[in-house]
C-alpha cells in the first residue's frame, strides 16, 4: 500500500513541482507491520522444522533485510539522495531525464521535485507502434543500465509512478 500521496503544485516563482507527502501515522503503521515480520519468521521456522526436506534459508536474516529495506521507504531524505544520484548519472542523457530534487523543500516526510508532465498511460498505448517500441527500449535501458552500471534501481517502475521521463521523439 502507498505510504503517501503526490500532488502537483506551483511555487511562488512559477515553477511547477511534484510534492510527495507521507501520510500522518504511516511510519508508525509500517514499523508495527515490520515487527509482525518477526512473528511470521518464527512461524515459518516452526513449520520448517517439521519438514525434513526444507530448504536451508536463514529466515531471520531474510526478515531483517526485508524490514530494513521497507524501513528505508519511510525516509524521504534517503529517497531524495538516491533520486539526486540518478539525476546526476543521467544529466545530459539524450532521451532520459530524471527530474531535479528541490532539497530546500524536502524533509524526512516530504519530497519535492520538479514536475515533469508526460502522457497518460492510455495515450501512450494509443501511440504509434514505432514510438511505443522506442519508449520500451528506453525504459529497458534505463532499468538495466541503472542496475548494471550504477547499481541503482527504481523499484516501482510503472506508468503511474514514472518520475523518470523517457524522451523519445
């Protein structure tokens, strides 16, 4: 489930921005859910002890790693740093643009970036096949190169969350 909501806004100087605001209480709710991960890990260990051919997994380590990674989603300052690193890596790229973070308008619970307007998903689906193929290749290259070259990834690539604008003409 989402832990926040994104809004479009206009700054006093006329710049359009996207403002991601964490829901009040989201941190407390997620941390409570993460504590429940340990209960599930204990249950899985118990069930696993009853099966002689169980896989050798360190369920406690897996649970801790999941809790750590999900917990990172709560810190928008960390997200801003990661977002900025991607923007730097792709600065000047011929067809990928990562919107700039506005650190002066961002906090642990608010992330503000430049607003980039794109096409709605249904509009993109109706585009010419050649253009759709070019978009698909660009998104694949962004994802694959981000993982391979930068060791970074946008873990929520979907048309409604496409903060990385793929510019193909």
